[in-house]
C-alpha cells in the first residue's frame, strides 16, 4: 500500500507542477475545496491523493467487470439484451 501511496503523491506533484487539461479529472480535483473548513480551502494533498487513487482503482475495477461480463455473460443476458434491442 505504501508504494501505491507514493505513486499517488508523485502523480499529484506532477499534476501540480504543470497545468492540467482544464476538463481533466486532475483539474477538477485540484479545484475542489473543503466545505467543512472555514473559508473552504483547497483539499489537502493527502485527500487529493486518496481521490486520485479512488478514480484510478474504480475505473480499473469497472473496466475489469465490463470485460469479464462481455467475455462470459451470465445466463439469460443475451435474451435480456435481445428483448431490449430496438426492432
């Protein structure tokens, strides 16, 4: 886990050093503020690292599930898809 956190910190440092694409996830995360703190300061680096990891891992997980489902759909999925397809 430490190596993953180190990689997230390195990614955050890289993003902060440059100008992320305005519509990227990195740009949106850097623009987030902490609504629970007075004056709503930007999120702390530890929180930003956590958020980056969440996006990375969630994206990997959902992609993996999608590929697995498409390669071996559960019984009845084809029939369900056929009923839902436009005629």
